[in-house]
C-alpha cells in the first residue's frame, strides 16, 4: 500500500476543490499520454531536494520512503505524481510538502483532495479560536462582555 502526492508548478489554487480540478487536468494532460514530456527544471530541482533527504529506491530499498525508482521517472513536464511507502508516509509527505512550498510549488494530496500544507489561519482567527476554547465555546467579543463579566455571570465557572 502506498501514499501518493502530486506536486506541480503554477499558482497555488484558492481552495482544495479548485486544486483537485487543476490536478485532474494536469494528470490527464501529462500522465495519461503516449508522449513522455521531460520534467521541467523546477521539478528536477524538487526531486533532487527530495533525494538529498532520502536516497532513491534504486539505491537502497530499506531506507528509502519512495515506492518507485528512479523517483524522477514519476515526473512529466511541470508535474510529479509519486508514491511513498505507507509506513514512512507521514514523515516523508510532511517533508515533501514543506519542500514544495519552500520552492514555490503546489503540493496536493489526491487521497484527501487537499492542498498541503494547508494555509495558516490568520492571527485574528487563531486568537478567536483560542478564546472559544478557553471559555468553553463562549466568544467574549461576540457577546460584548469582558473576561470578568463571563466569570461573574457564571459562564466561565466559579471565580474562586
């Protein structure tokens, strides 16, 4: 069993649904064809970065997370769609997604139909979620009350 990732050149899609459509189009155009379009320079550089971290399967099938070798053989044009061993997928896919982002490439998980890594939430959104967690789901700003008011009204628990 393997875990697959797709990485491609281009602008990062606005959401997961759009990314799924872009991936399907690229896959059909580049992978489901009789012609083997050579990988672009950026995709070759990306594969080189992956292979700096872990060797190719053709070099060592015990320590390599890749399920196929040579890894560059999974690349066509501006897309690489590559499998990795399930037992190493969490670590390897995390590294692969981070490397893609650092190189300005798009990384997509076709199993979950999700972009990787996910865009970080805004700081304001994170603070709002932290308040909700700390107050048992109550958002002070939404109710126009201070922290002391929440405790005094019994929403936040016993003040003692």
